[in-house]
C-alpha cells in the first residue's frame, strides 16, 4: 500500500487528509508526527528539516504552494522528485489581482478614492492606453495567464523570460541580452519570477530606474526579489508613481516597516493567489496515481534552476 504523509505548517490538516483519502482510497494517508514510519510520498508546506531527516525513502515531495525556493534550501532525500503545483486555481486569481492593480493605477482610482474620502469632487485627464505598457517578468503558468489577461484590456504587454515563449498579443524579450530593453519599454512592471540566486534583489535601483518615468511596480512573486530601500527612494524621487506589493522579505510585514507609511504603496498580506484545496488535492492525487503507473508527470522541479 502507498503511504502518504502530510506536513504543512500553518495549515489545518483535517480537510486535506479527508480529501486525499477520498481521492486516493487505496493509499494510507497520515499526518506527520516526529518518529512516524517513512512514507512513499509527502505533501508539504514549510516543513522542518526533521521531517526530511525522518523520511529517507520518499519518491516524491508535493509542495502545496507555487514557490519552492524555501523547500530547496533544505536537505532533501536525493532520489525524491520535488513537484510544484502548476495552477490548481492560482492562475486565474493571479490574473485577477494583477489586472485590478494595473487598472487601478491606469485609471487613477487610488487618487479618486483619496479625494472622495476628503470630500473632493475631482477630475483627472485620462491616460493614453497605448502609452501604458505593462511588462511581465516570468512567463510560467502564472505569468503567461497574467500577460494574456492584460491583453484583453488592450494594454501593450511585454513579457520577459529566460527562454523563448510564444504568447499571442505579447511582445517577448528573452534572456539577459534583452532585459534592459524590456525594462525600457515598460511603464508597469509585474514580477512573477521564481526566486533563485540569480533573481534575488533583481528589483533594485538600477533595474527599476530603467522603467519609463511614472512607472509602477507590482510584486507578487517573493519579497526577496525587491530591494525595499531602492523602491522607496524611487517613489520619493517621483521616478516611480507607486507600487502594489503582496510579498515581503519578512511576513507578516513588521509594524515599523516604512512601507506602511508610504501612501503610494498598496499592501496586501500575500493573498494574490491562494492555494485552493480541492483543486490542489485533485492535481496531487492524479500525479501520484500516474507515478504509480510508471508515467511521467509535469511540474517536476529542476533543483539546479530552482523551478
């Protein structure tokens, strides 16, 4: 019998255990406790190192979030494949979140809201849509969905990725050689890159200052992509008009962090794309069943690349 162990920090286990048992009735599904017997597969989120030290026989590790950077920093069983969720309902949520942030900036809705709170009836000159280009960094499952969603609002959309992609309506820039051109052609920058040693601090004074004047930053990937102080300086200098941030270096964001006091920054608590339990369980169950039949599955992480 296949044994699956569940170790997800900060997650109510009962619904997940019930869902996995219903989807895989032939498997033994248990909540991990220190000292439990080794399993074949693991479903995890932010597990401790002790978990992997006690699970030397794992064949597959299923991460219930899209990002695997924290997981890859642990010592994992060398034979275990790390499998990330490819979508599981996250892509449409991310497209919703980013689209509203872009539109809110494009239509000056934050300014209108502030004026309304102050009792002011105001009017601002509309922006030209063809001058409001949006650049999406990272064109994986989530990034591609975001880029394509933005084309429906007829924004000029640029995409940047490590390898060539083909997305209708998206102007594509590839690799380091075209990175600066991508930035210079973008007014709004949306970050959806995986966090790797190469992308830590990629949103810094040099890169953000290359955006078009009045640029806007939307970070929905990882807090460690952004140099906080550089963003604040570029907003104060008015080169950037503001930012929407959903991820931070330390979460929850510390009460004393200056982001709280900058009115041009919109903050949300890492909620741009939440894991949907039913969709995630169905995807994990299908992949475990496929592995049991000796089939190849999608979503296996390349540890060397970090995604």
